[in-house]
C-alpha cells in the first residue's frame, strides 16, 4: 500500500489556524498516491503579511529525500522547479523594458529587427507572405496567426505529445523556423490591432521570435538579459536559465518532471525551450514587483500587460493580453465572493503564477507533471475558497 503524502509547510507562514489546516489538507489530497506525485504551492496577500508556503509529496522512497540521502527533501518556498511558460511573464517584462529604453517599438514589424533569413515565408496564406505585417505586439499578444511549433505538424508527433510521454528531445531555433514553414500553416492573418477585438491563438513560436528580437536589439544573450535586467535587480537568487547556474550556489537541484508518478529526465527539452527554473518564493517576489511596476522606469508601463483581453481560440477559457493570461473564477467555483479574475501565466507542466486583484492575493506553484494544463486553475480556485472563508 502506498504511503500517504508528507505535508510540509514553511515555518514563516502567517495564516489563521483554520486556513493553515485547510491548505495542508488540500496539498495532501492533490498529491495522494492515486493522483499527482507532489504539489508545491504558495498563497500570499499582496503585502506579504498573510502567507502560506508549502506542499506535499511522497513520504518514503528516493524522491522523498535529498540527493545526498541525508533527510527529507524540501517542498516549499525555496525548492526549485521547471517553470515552463511562466517564463513568458519574464520575456514580456524584458520586451517592455526594451520598449521603454527605445531599443524596440511594440508596433514595429518584426522584419525591422530580424533578417530575411528568419522572417521570409514564416506566415504564408493564399500564396501571400504576410510576415512583414507581423509586429512585436502581435507576437506578444498571440494575434499574429502564427502556428505553435509545439503543436500538430506534418511528418511526426507533436512536441507536446512527446513531452506528455516523457520523451526528451533537443531542437534549435532553426528547427522552429523549419517546422513553422514546412510542416504547419498559419491560423489567420495578422490581426488589426486597432479593432476592438482580435483573433488570438496561443503560439510558442511567437515567443521564440521575441527572444531572438531581444537578443538582436540588445546584442546580449537571453540568459544574460534575464540576469542583468530582472533576476539580479530583484534579488531572485534561485531563478535561472538552463544554460546558467543560480546566483544562490546552495540551491538544490530542481525537482524532476513526472508522468503520473514516474519521474522522467528531460534536460534537452528544458534547455531548448528557454524556460526557467525558479521557486515559489522567487516567483511571488517577481509577481509582486511586476504588479507594482518595479522592473520599469515608469511603473505605469505595467498597464501595457493588460491593455487587451482576447479569448484564446485554442484555450477558450483563457483571455490573453501581452504575455499575460486572464482566467475568471466564477461564482460556482467561488460562491461567496466570485466572480474574480486571475491575472498571470500558467505552464503546460502544471505551473502557475497569478494575482487576483479583487482579493489582493498572489498564487504560485507546480505539480511538475508533463501534462497538467488545467489542474493549476482548479488548485487556485480551491486556494481562493480557503483563503476567503
């Protein structure tokens, strides 16, 4: 018989006893032997005065102990994990910083920043190459019509399918371009951004292009930009790009990903994705700074993140701004105070980083699964129910 999940909670937590007890039960249920392998979450007030960090995982076995076998493995605010598409919040922060500095213009065509060898033939519909119509803002808002290189393609299984199965695979930027040009088709024309609403379809391809644009206009590798412009100024010592190491050299190795309760090793996939490793403590600190506009010269720049809210055609429960997701927690999920809106980003491996402005709450966490897109939203809704009782 499997052991029950071992619950850990941070010694610095500040919540009423009933809230603490309910959050402990929640993480224990989520990581029950018949469900996820483990869960790591954080819920805090905007000012950090009320906070709960903790998680639950296996009570026995190799995954429950540190790599040196000396004791229980930490599941809490300083436990690193793969953030997946939460990284898009960091990418859009760099984009808006570059916009403030005059290094790029959100409304400029991407052909102004990338060579023809990259842009030619990326978006061809009706035998017309519409790539020159795509702007930086199109990429950041998923309104370019470009397909997602992770999704369906000719000539083999999608990268999403391989990730869900736990198959490691390396790729480079040239592979992204080749998949986009030769194995996929655009979904729609680049949208009129002056219109009240636009078609939007989630596309990792667009954010890979944003990374390349940032590197071009700053003459700086993406990993170095993250360090000099975000993680170092904000003191995020346990947030790092796969090609580097954390500033905090004592940081333990990240938790692995799992297919159900089976661990899988995906170093090539993680490196190729350009997605980060971080902790719930660092992510909450980043989210608190971002919602206050601290990474920008002008704090009002933060409002560009939420300047539009188009429904994603390939994820209709979500709206999207600039590098920012919106999810409505309705009255059925939150009968006492709903509906409310969660603003932030999730990742396909069951990661989340959101703020609920109406309730003044930040939420972050992970279940470290290769397929868990919807679970974060159920967990967050339950956290809000507990937090507002």
